[in-house]
C-alpha cells in the first residue's frame, strides 16, 4: 500500500467553498465575511485532516477505508456502537462527535500552510494558529 498524496491547498479551498452558503445566512457581525468563513471552514478542514490520518492508521491489505469511513470507524470504536449506528453519520455529525479530538489535534505545517496563507491577515487567525504545531 502506497502513502496517499494529499493536496491540502485543494482540501482547504473545498472546505471554504462548502461553508460559503452557511456564512451568508448568518446574521451580520463586526467580523469580516472572510474571517467568519475561515472560522467555519476550519472545523471541517480539521475533521478532514483527522480522518485522513485515521485512514492511514487503519490501512490494511483487506480493507481500504475512505477518510470519512475511517472517521466513522473511530466513532464506532470510541462509543462502542454497532456499525448500523455510524453508517449514516455525515461530516457535521462527525464534527460534533469528534469535537474533543479536533480541539486537541495540532495540524502539521503542511496541513496548516493553506490556512495560514489564506487567513494570516484576518481577525480569526490567532485562534486558528493555536491549532498548528508551529504557526
């Protein structure tokens, strides 16, 4: 099994794009639109990075898990659930179920670089940088 190459820049851009509509529906605030967008995309991005790590950890010759499936397997093991209970979990469900892990997780430089490059001048940046190993 070969290590999968992950394009973190593309992954971050997708997370930002996916949160655009949700941010537009939020009530106005003093925080800029881009800063709010970065903040909302960051949770989903960290979840994707966490699930990518799990997919690598759980890799085996008999089962190739997609990252979200690896996240579901982690939730299954953590909560001692039956497979039928995690089968339909979506990203928002996993974001809530794995909140503690995501808060504690530190992004590598490679994982954090797209966030840094996009958000370094934003109001939210100091909070996001706390999740990086070495911002």
